[in-house]
């Protein structure tokens, strides 16, 4: 089988210019099969090409039968830009997570 990992790598001239990885799992609330992005990166010189990674991730999620898609961002990680980008691809915010160092 394919397992639960999704890993998509973007290359140009034999050089990695970006990647996205995530997991396929049942949503803890609905049980719906979900593709959740865990990490992704786009080289500064390839910015603007992130849509290709997101599209490939979404396509793989559909191919594997997922009904939900989740992407996350931390507050200090281009949050405003990513919020706009996620909206552009049809996503909406659903939660805020709070953390405290112990």
C-alpha cells in the first residue's frame, strides 16, 4: 500500500526547490479521511511556485480518497501571506491553538 505519508518534492535543474509533506488519517471529530499538511518549504528563489506543491498535495489527497484537507501555520511563519494563500485555494480557518512553555 501507499501508507499514510504524503511527500511531494519540487525540483528544478536537479536541485530541490521545495517540498511538502503530510499525513492521511481519519479526522478525530468526523472520522472523514483527511490529508493534513505537516511541513512545507519553498526556496526563496522559487516563491510563487508554492501553488504547484499545494495543488499536487491536494491531487494526491483526492487520489487517496480524502474528504478533508488541513494546512496549518505558526503565527511567526508568514501567517498573513499564508492566510491569503489558503483562502485563494478555498480553505478557511477553523481553529486557533495556544501553547505555553513549561
